[in-house]
C-alpha cells in the first residue's frame, strides 16, 4: 500500500488514497484486522502511531474513545463537521470519511484499530499561554463536562458526552476552540452546540491560557479519577408552597434529573443550581428571562434560551436531552423549590 511523504497534500494523492480505500480493503470481514488495513489510508495524515501531524493539521486520534471517534467520522460524512469554507482542516478530512462504507463495517473496523493504539503524549508546541490563568478558566468553564482531570465525562447520551482532552495536541485544542467560537465547527449538531456555549466569547488569549493548562493536565497521572461528588440532601420543600399539581416527589425526581446525567442541567447551572460561568444561579430570586413562576420555568426548559440575556452560549430546548414532558415538569418542580 502506498505511503507518501508528509508535506503538501495534493488532490492526486488524495485520489490515490480514496482508490486504495475503495478497492484494496474489499473482501475482509469487519474487525480490527480490516481496520489496520484501512488505517494505512489515515496514517499519512494522522501518523503511523495515530499521534497526529501538525504540518497537515491532523490531530492525534489514538487515545480518543471509540464513541467519540465514531461520532466525529459520522459528522464528517454527513457534513455536520468540515462544512465551513474557512475550515481548511475539516475540509481535508471530510473526503476521507466519505470513503468509509457503513455497510462494510469500515467505521467500526478502523475505530477498533485506532482504539487499540497506545495513548500518545503529544509534546507541548504552543508558546505564550499562562497555565495558571488557564487552570482557573478550566475549573470554571470546562471541568463540569470534560472532568476535573480532562478525561471526559460520560453523560449517558452519546451525542452529548464530552470527550477526553488528554491525548490532544495543543495546536489542535487551540484551533478547535477558535473554530467552535467562530461557528466554523459545531453548528447544527447537538454536541457541537453544547461545546459552542463555553467557547463563545473566549478571546485568543484565554484560549491560549486554557490550552496551556490542558497540556499540564496531560502530564498528570491519567488514571486517578476525581472523587465522586457528595450525595445530595433529600429535597426539603413545604408542600404548602408548591403550585397545584406539583408534589415533593416530583421535585425529588427533578433533583436527580437536574444534577445527573439525564438532564445535564448541572453542567451549566452547577450542582443544586448554584450558578457558574455558563449559566445563572437558579437558587436565588433573580430571574433574567422569566418571572420564576412554576409554569414559566416549565416553558423555558421546553423552549431553551436561544438568545441569553447575560450568559455566554445558549440553552437548547430540554437542554438537548430526550426529556419527556413529565420529566420537564419534574425538573421544573425542583428548580421551583431551589429559590424558595
Ligand atoms: C488528508 C489528510 C487526512 C487523512 C488521510 C485522514 N484525516 Fe482524519 N483528519 C484530518 C484533519 C486535518 C483533521 C482535523 C480537522 C479539524 O481540525 O477539525 C482530521 C480529524 C479527524 C478526526 C477527528 C478527531 C477529533 O479529535 O475530533 C478523526 C476521528 C479522524 N480524522 C479520523 C480519520 C480516519 C479514521 C482516517 C482514515 C480513514 C483519517 N482520519 C484520514 C486529516 C486527515
Ligand atoms: C457543557 C459541556 C461542555 C463544556 C462546559 C465544555 N465542553 Fe468541550 N466539548 C463538549 C462536547 C459535547 C464536545 C464534543 C463536540 C463535538 O462533537 O464537536 C466537546 C469538544 C471539545 C473539544 C474538541 C475535542 C476534539 O477531539 O476535537 C475540545 C478541544 C474541548 N471540547 C475543550 C473544551 C474546553 C477547553 C472547555 C472550557 C473552555 C470546554 N471544552 C467546555 C462539551 C463541553
Ligand atoms: C449548555 C448550558 C445549559 C444547560 C445544559 C442548561 N441551561 Fe438553563 N440556561 C442556560 C443559559 C445560558 C440560560 C440563560 C441565561 C441568560 O439569559 O443570560 C439558561 C436559563 C435557564 C433558566 C431561566 C433562568 C433565568 O434567570 O431566566 C432556567 C429555569 C433554566 N435555565 C433551567 C435549566 C434546566 C432545568 C436545565 C436542565 C434540563 C438547564 N437549564 C440546562 C444554560 C444552560
């Protein structure tokens, strides 16, 4: 199989790779062996070890989780990623994804192979970021979703899970954050929109700082998980203050939705609705968009907040989660009790 030197990547070479993918890999069964064959078409850009090549803008993919790599390949295929004329790298990757055939199990095969590669340790290449300032930024803006240790968080909904940052090249973290901020990546799909919220409003300097911090995290021992958060106290609400049709049991269920992986509300509003850098406190009696009555809470959770008054980013309808109407009413009951 042809391997070509790095450097300029022209159309003839790209066509050759596509031909290799379409032809030579036919026949073998889906699985890691087929994945290794397919990977020969990826390594010119992503490197033999999957650790990325800066000169081509191709990031490390070894070290990524299977669910994340699969989701990204599907987004390149559908055009939810690599759609913007200013996204040179995404446009370079997109045709590669198109050469993977679902019916032949190409994606699962190549992902299986990539996941089998050792996690790379990309060297720091960026200069100028202030890791200390970046840590404060990370704790406030990123840790809720990507985890305090950067290993990503499984929120139980594949499209919204936040990926690990621990294998990524610093130049790629930086360029991705700029792309999310500028709408060059992440427009038009739920996970992308989730990530665009924290990226919106970041200056280039803050992006450099937080990237510098991510690089220091990559140097920490990787397998030490953050301690689990302390259990929440039972909802303590006086039934007399609850609106008609709302019960303490509903608020109790809402507490789980709000602070857990079903509703992911805590990722922006912080546990128990205390408020953070991305979204306001729901535990005080100040409201930005609504009057704070029970029905107004139900309705804003249903519609989301496409144009926030003060906070960066947006809240999607039902927070982008598959919440039923009853679950929305339950989570609204919990929010109602928080401020009372
Ligand atoms: C022509 C060069 C090139 C080839 C060949 C290539 N890629 Fe890519 N790939 C890229 C670039 C450039 C990006 C970064 C896009 C961006 O910055 O948004 C990328 C991004 C990706 C991503 C997203 C990574 C992330 O962290 O989000 C995945 C997954 C991926 N490629 C998998 C593959 C696989 C699998 C193959 C082989 C079938 C392959 N690529 C072949 C250039 C290439
Ligand atoms: C509300 C949850 C959430 C928060 C907060 C968040 N992220 Fe993300 N992040 C995601 C999701 C979901 C994705 C996957 C998006 C996609 O598929 O394009 C993502 C993707 C990324 C990527 C791209 C990874 C790759 O391999 O291409 C980077 C880099 C990143 N986030 C860094 C950050 C940083 C730095 C912060 C803080 C400034 C942050 N994120 C805050 C949810 C979040
Ligand atoms: C991706 C971040 C994000 C997630 C996740 C999220 N929200 Fe929000 N939420 C916001 C933003 C941003 C606003 C509007 C702030 C503004 O107007 O400046 C908001 C506003 C609200 C408001 C109105 C507050 C007011 O003062 O007007 C309520 C109530 C609310 N959210 C509840 C929820 C519930 C319940 C969930 C989970 C089902 C949730 N949110 C998930 C970001 C988020």
